C-alpha cells in the first residue's frame, strides 16, 4: 500500500466513523421490508418492517391495492431496532396486475423490499426506490427478472453494509503487495460464498446476533493488527493475510445469509437467485475496491505523507467504528 493509499483510506475510515456516530443516519440506509404470504385463496398475512431508532420510526407506510380489505387490524411492536406491524387482508381477484407501494419513501435515503409468497409456491420480489416507490405485481417472475432482482439486492446489500466494507478496507491497509491483496480478497470471497450458500440452503446456521457481534470483532482485530505493525517485522496476519480473510469471511457469509433469509429464495429458482445474489455481493465488493484504488491514484499527485502515521490513524478510525458496532451488538445478546 502506498503512502497516499494509507492516508486516503484512513480518511475514508474516519468519514465512516463520523457517520456511525449519528444513529439516525446509520439506520436511515436500512431497507423497509413488506412480506405478503398467501395463506388461502386471495388471503394474505402481512408483515411490515420499518427501520426505527428507539421508539422513533421512519414515516413509511405500506400501500396495498385498493381492492384489499383488512381481515384483522394491524398490531405494531418495536423489535430489534425495527417497527413491525402484522395483520391480514383479503384481496378479491388476487394481486396480479395490482399496484403495491410505500408511501413516504420518496423523502428518505432508503429503499424497500417487497416479497410476495403465493400459495402456489411462486415468489415475487421487488425492490422499491425513492424515485420508484411502487410496482405492479406480476404474479410470477421470469428467470431473467429473478436474476436481475437478486443481483441488485446483492450489490445493494454489500454497498450499504458498512461493516463488511470496513473489513475490506482494513485488509487493503494491511496488505502492501497488490498480488497478495488479490489473493486475500479472493480468499474472503470464497469463504463467505461457502457459508452464504450453505446457510441460505439450510445446511447449517448460526444465530444472527452473535454473528453480527463477531463481524464487528473481526474488524477490530484487523485494526489492532494494523496498530501493531512495525518496520522490519512481519506478523502472521501480514505474512498470511488470506488466512485471516478466509477465517473471518466464513462469518461474514453468515451475515450475508441473514439478509438473504429475510428476503427469501423463490422455490422455483433457488440456484439462480442464490448465485445472482452472491454475484451481486461480489460486484459491489469489487466496485468498492476499484473506487478506493481510483481515489488513491487521483490523490497521488496531490498529497505526500509518511505512511506509518497515516496507517495508524486509519487503524484507530476503523477500530473505533468497529467498537461502535461491537458494544451495542454484545449488549443486544443479553437483551
């Protein structure tokens, strides 16, 4: 890693740390989630999940087709940093060709995921954006539509997952040789692909709360390794960084799987949706790495600083961000 690279990535980590100190901003980027499961012909059980901070929730409201009639009134609760509403509706004539949307989405920075599980076993997934807060239910999806939806979900998940990106950023600070960086990122990719696939398909699983806490701990670990770096000495994490990346990549894969499990996999296209979601995660990761390297190159002609102090500043910034995640996640285990 060049001197310029060290200072630039340190500054990027510092910006992330500042953002993380503002809970409203951190939670704003989480997607809302509308789950509709057909329990009988044209009858649906609804779960509406909205990001929340304490008792404060985003002003988002699910908008169902006008033909849908409530069978039970919505019951709301605050659970794990989100506001949840559950109720049931009857939609005579079904949902095909009917518009479903989210009111208030246009005034936020977040998006919303809609998942419809039909009684036939078909699954329809849509991603709503502030500029496109509604869609028309098709009743089913073609293979190409499934691939596109899950690929974009994968890209969105990694680029909005600041903890995963900080881990990659820490690896980039730790590794000075570009070829070793390629091998290390590849090891991270292979590892989290294994656990993402296995956990999503139900072969093995871990509780999500401890996984999230351990992911934060993995970032703190790499940050501490950065702090301990000394000229003329090579620690195990510097000599074999791909081992560290592979080991922690397995845990990060469980984190990706947690998001994918919430969305669900369409029964008719499980291999396709799993593959394209994983490809989306990798594409987002490569976009982040490429963007960081481009910024390093662009700054190369402007700034020259000693690499050691810059790397140390980056390490402390990344470590601070990791602890801001770790402490509440550990506290959540006892809740």
